[in-house]
C-alpha cells in the first residue's frame, strides 16, 4: 500500500489554457466584426473572461499548417482567404476567415497583437503556441488550413510517409530530418517572436509527435536537440529586444522514454537548460489519468513540469484493437479535471495545462462553459480549491497511435479475469483532506459483484449496489451520452477516503468477469 500523504502538497502554479487556432477564434471574430463601433476594445472579452481566475498563462495557438498571424515566411490565413485556386482546384475560403480578414483589412487591427497585449495587461502570461507538425485533413485534395509548403514538401518527399503502428493520417507529417523543414520552422519562429511581445513560445509536439522516420533515423535526438538549441538562440535575442525573458515551453506525451524514441530527448534539454517548461499530456481521443508526473520531475529536475488535461475521455473497444477508442465518450467535467489535477499536483506538477477547453463569449450554450471550463479555471490552479472540492478519479488509457513502435501503451481496461485467478488495478489519487467521503464505482460487461472479491487498499469492499449512470453525472458536457455502453452495468459502494498517492484494487475472481470501468469519487 502507498505511504499516506499527511500534508497538502505545496502548489501555487496556476493554470495554462491553450486556445485553438480556429475552433473558437473564427466564430468569435466573425461575430465581433458585426458589433457597432468596432474597435480593438471589442476584442477584449476574448481575453478578459480568463482574467481574475487561476489562469497564469494564456497560450494562443497561432500556427497549425499555416499562420493565423501575418507572415512573410509561411502561408498565412489572410492569404488563404483570398485564394481562388488551391492545388489546381477552384476554392473559396472567404467565409472561413472573414472575421480575421476584416479585422486586418477593414479595421487595421491585428487580433493576436491585441490579445497578447491584453493578456499581459490583465496580469497573465502571453504565450504563443505553435503546432509543430499538424496533420489535420491530409487526404482531401484541398483544405482551408493548408499552406503552400505542404505541397512543396509532398512534391520533394519531405514527409515521414507510412510508419509501422501509426495511422495513415500521420504519413503527411513533415520530416524534421530534412534541413529545409527545420529552416522553415526556425525562420517562422524567429519572425514571430520578434514581431510579438510574448512571454513564451510553446512548441506543441502533441500535434504531432511523429517528426521523423524514427525507426530508421538513429540521429533523430541529436537533430531535434540541435533544433531546440537554435530556438533558444532565437528566444535569447528576442528577450533582449523585448526587455524580458521569452521562455520555451514544449508539449510532449506521457512517457519520457517513449518521447525519446520519437526523437525528443527531454533529459538532455533539461541538463542544457534549453527549455523552461514541459507539459506531459494525452493527445485527443481521451484524457490520461495516470501521467507519470513524478518520473518527469525526477528526470527533468530543472524544468517546470505541467500536467495536461484534454477535452474528453473515452474507453477503448478492447485490448486486441486499441488503435481507436470506443464510441462511448463524454466531455470532461470540472470534477473529472479536478481528479486529474489532484493526482498530478500530488506527484509534483508545477502547473496544470488545459487543452481544447476554451470559451467563446458569444456561445455560452446552455451555460455549458460556465459549468465546465469556467469552473476548471477557478479550481485547478490552487491546492486549496483542488483538494477542497469534489473530484472524480477515472481509469483512462493511452492512445495507441501516439506510442512508438515497440512500446506498450498504458491500457488497464477492460480487465478480463478468469475464475480462480486474481489481478490488480490502481489509480492515482493523491492528497485527501480529513472529513472527506469516498466511493468506488465499478462497471461490468460480464459478471457482477458476486463474481469477485474486491479489496481497496487492503480493505474488503462488500457493499456494492447497482446504480443508474445518470446519478453519477455521466450525462455531462457537450455529449449527451454516457461513457459506458448499454452492455456495462455500474455498481457503487462506499470505501475509506484515504490520503494515498495511489488506490490499489485487489480483485479475486470467483467466476469469469470483465471489468470495463473504474472510478473513485472523493467529496
């Protein structure tokens, strides 16, 4: 059993929230330009909604496959707005980027310049987030987010191609072993960090991590580390220009050794002082409740480590085919985010990074953002609010396609146990204040509580009773369907609320059983 956590872990790191390049910005700008007496102040609510919360840094995503800010290096969205032809095919993207285009061309206002300045005025750090290898929509003949460099790279063979263990959509990722690819990114980064007064440049390698033909590129770590060194040289010069340090932040995945297999040698970056911040995160299909923050802290002791929280969570179909998760999914709630934050902070996370949970002030549909994202940015950045409010700890998983070839994914469920055998499950919980109550929720697709003997942290749990999925607030968020399917029956029972880094479930099978879902509630 894990050692008890007596004192509340020290944490005053706050929240970083990453704002997508298009999903929320384009709808906001399209609405903003219709306001009477439009001015730069019309754009302030987009930033002000995060102020006076626990948000420490606002990371505005300005680059995916093209630039949302004006650029002489890379195709920007203003140029794409005017395209009449792409790849020899007639196109019209004027509606997609009408808000951004009108701000620049009619009103002479650069939204991102306004937003970076307003972020700093409101006491938050202004980060510029760049997706370092976005591969959205690689198959269509045209795509509104695609740059001219996409076609140049495709023509010249500067993409990674088909790789074992990864979906076909990744084969259009740029190959960073190609000098021309690295030069384009370096030139763009240099242009942008000198043009905008920002506090950090975020290199988002979660879109995508496949930057090399990594199984056939033994020098990948050396190439990428040299690339990061050059970015540090760029930010050092920009720091002198702006009169303050411009930090380098990086988004990577859960496992430090898996990251190195892809070419990201975080330990060397830490030793050389090349980066200031690393967020360990899931990608998209599901949040990951068991990111090993303690390992990151131990092996990168000089770097700020953030725990990443995605927008929704799911369960896979089965253990033999985990290339895609199952159809049962929900948007995470603040309570679910709180569970992950409590575990991350207890393991030493310096800050919580929220991804794909952003807010459009014009679209607070049915109060959704108020219940979810607004709640998270007022709870997940301070130890007192994290540990004092309700939290849900759910066993999740690691998406198979972001696992390097030859490595095994974190994938504890579904758990099949044959009659007469036993197994264990564990999930990170962290500090629990005195006076809290805890309950165990367990879902079966085969068998029921009479099929097992279960102990939680060595104490037998024998009071599991059937419960309705709705009572556990699974009908929450953007999707009105529960995480578990109709073939899964849920049971709930009280357990001791212990302050432990991890809760261990020891399961003896009296009969054959398949466990699909496990959750611990602390309230």
